[in-house]
């Protein structure tokens, strides 16, 4: 006897597994929430740059300043980033 189930498979309803010792908000989620918003980026040189977060990948952060200038920061040179 073949029956069709209307409930989703349990493999589709499970939350993704996190790596060991991973807690709270993941950095990818943090950046995703701030794309398109004004941010301040503090660098290891002590300078703070203001702009709209337009892109993030594994290694870099890109913001667009009010002048239209787009700046690419290596994440290794970023001390912190927050909404501006």
C-alpha cells in the first residue's frame, strides 16, 4: 500500500547543525542583517570609515561612501563594524 504524506520530511524541518563550540549569532548572519545599511568600519590603523555595507564575502567587506567611492576591506584589518 502506497500512501502520500502531507507533512514535510523530517530532513527538511531540522535546523542546520553548527560547528562545535559555535554559539549565538554567526558572523554571516550579522553581516547579512546589515547589508544595505549605514555602518562604521574601524580598521587596525585606527581609522573609522563610514558608508553603506554593499558586500561581504569570506575574506572582504565592501562599503560605499556618500561620495560614491567603494572601499574594500580585508576582514583581517577590521577591528569592528557597527551600524552608523
